[in-house]
C-alpha cells in the first residue's frame, strides 16, 4: 500500500490529543482480507485507557460547548475538506483493511465527509422555542443543550462513514465523543484522527481507543460520565450494550441488523429492478445492513426476472478491491464466509435451486462466488437471518398482501425496497412495510440528508439528516417568572 501522505497510517491510538502506543496489553495485528498479509498493528488497550479518554472528554466538554455554533461548524467543515483532499489515500487505506473495491471506498470517503459538511451546516440551526404561557407573569422557554460526553462503537463494513455519522452530529451539538472502531478496520478511524488534529478539533473532543471490544465496551457503558452511547453493529451486541447501559440510564442510538426485503411486482420495470437488486445485494459483497437479503418476485415475472438477474450477476468481477474493474472484494473474515456457506447449504438441503455460484471462490481467502438461489421458502435460514454476504435468494409470491406479510415476517425493520409503477400500489406497499426506510424503484437510498435508522429490533434513533442532531441534544425547559 503506497500512500501519498504516509502520516495517515498510524499504528497508535489517539487519546486526549496524543498518540498512544501499546501498554501491557500488547498489540493486535490488522490484515488485508484480500491477501491475508499483515498491514500493521494497533495497541490492544482496555478499560484504563478508555477511562482516561472519557475523563479527557469530560474535561474538554465545557470549552467545546461554549464555542459558538459557527466556530464548531468551521472545524467540522475543515475536517470534511481535509477528508476530500486526502480522498485517494483514505480510499486505498480502506480497501486495504476492509476489502471493498476502490470505487466503493472512494464513494464512502465522499459519503463520510458529507456528514461533517452537513452537520457543520446544521450546527448553526440548533434552535429552541418560546411557548404560549398559561400564566400572565411567567414565560415558557425551551432551549437545546448538548447531552454531554458520548461514546461510539462502530463496525468494519463502513470504516469511515459509520464514524462520521456519529462524530459529526455529536461535535455539532457540542458533545465530545470517544470512539472504539472495529478491530478489523482501525486504520481508517486513526487516519480520521490525524485529520481531526489538522482540522483543529481540540484535545479530548475526539479520541480513538483501539483494543479489546469487551473491556472498552464495558467501561463506555458503565462509566457514569458517559451520557450517551451510539452503536452500529449486530443486534446481539446491541442488546448486550443496551443492557450494560441500563444501570446508568444512558441515552442510546442503536443501528443494528437488517434483513431487507426487495420486492419485484409484476408491473415493475424488470431491467431497473435487476439493476437495483444488483446494487442493493452485492454492494460491499453483501456486507451492509441495508443489503437486500430476501428477494421476493411476483409469480408472473419470476422466471424472466431470474434470468435477467443471473445474467447481471454473471458480469460481476471478483478480486482484490485494489485491482481495476473489480466489483466484488473478499468478505471480511473466514467466519463471514462460513455463514454464507451455511446459508447456501441449508437452502439447497431444503429444496433451493442453485442458479449461480454457491461456493468459495478459487481466489481463496475471504472470496466467495456471487450466488443466486431460486425456489427459496420461508423455512430456510436465509429467510430469517441476515446473510451478510453475496447470496441472493429468490422467493416467489402471488399477491400484494402476501408480499407485505412476507416482507414483515422478521424481527428486523431497517430498509425495504420494492419495484412497481402503479401509484396506488406504491403507496399501499410503502405504508404497509414495517421498516425505517423504503426504497421505491431504487436500490440505493443512503445519503447525509435523509434519516437513516430502523424500527423493531433494527434499532433506536436516526442518524444523518436534520433529525440526527436531536439524538445529541437535550431539551431544557426554563420557566421565567416575576415579570
Ligand atoms: P459484526 O458482526 O458486524 O462484526 P459486531 O456487533 O460484532 O458486528 O461488531 C460491531 C462493533 O461492536 C465492533 O466495533 C466490535 O468490536 C464491537 N463489539 C463486539 N462485541 C462487543 C462487546 N461485547 N462490547 C463492546 N463492543 C463490542
């Protein structure tokens, strides 16, 4: 990996504005999932360093919240500009540790930077209210205040965007934040810290602690200084963290698992539906929480859709994400590959029909063949669990009500997609789906302006958008008497 700005690769954590090496806990290796080669190491820190970062955040908080919104905004804007100025390096770093194709990494750098830009703008629009008073001599005023020290735990599938989507609104609102990035992708997070320093983020306002998830997580969730935890990751870990936050009643934002349905009705533009399904299913090799996990196709167009879809999947190119033309990188690790293998084996054992792929790719490591299985039924594991890999299961349905019922038959409710050209059906289905986000005639919905988040066991709260700032603000009511 040849970075133009080699100072972006840091093998130290970043606490209270200083770079921190390994303590007695030693280091943790980080490897390239496409080659198995070691990229570098990160300090394996634990509770003590996390506590230090939290205390530093608390010490930095009064000065940070006292800054004017315009001052905080200028720093965030600079952070965004620095990301874009270093976009090529950040993209290469991301592809090297995460595996996604360079084109996707470039897209993510821009997406991640857009949260700093957006919340730099929104910071200036935090506003309160004056309410009609029921008393002649009292005035009722509502102000918004930062919630205080925040903690964030982020996953490896979007090594930059999942961080900026939390750090940007936190800092905009006047909150400092302590981050634990995923073990597989810490270098993107640490590069962000290098740029934070350059942008003028004061020491303690943004710290990155690398190391033991359990120890760092336990400190973040039990320390009473932390007023809010924002987590993106699996539902299982989210549930655990929620439980750990209960004794100190922390505010929570949880962006958890999805099991997105993707419905193709018989009046759909099939070519557009195929294009959307490819984008939604195979982006990041199927490793996003909004990836189509269950593709429901209406009986009348089932065979035609399957044929066009398989032809499109056949054009995907598997390989090292750093190589030109590659559209499918490796999965993050062997555990991820095993899960896809299990879902494929289960579906085939229960009567699924393999249309394409189905096994590990000849390239080895985390590579898996883009896979399509037809005749999938609700009895198969892929119907109820998120595969998080390049497996597209095609289910068949007859009526609109059946499609909606099938789509909703999961404890998850993050994203849902459907294709139809009938305006009545579009409204009925969009309203009938139990999900936080709905894509109609599109497989790509995420941007900084729209609210991202789920219902049911897909999580709590919304990120991005004008609503995302509220998650980091408290409402204060002031009753002013003696007038
Ligand atoms: P995934 O399956 O996408 O890896 P996880 O929920 O396991 O999802 O991981 C998301 C983030 O949660 C990562 O940063 C990971 O290190 C962290 N994590 C995993 N287990 C724990 C835990 N017990 N406490 C705190 N953080 C954890």
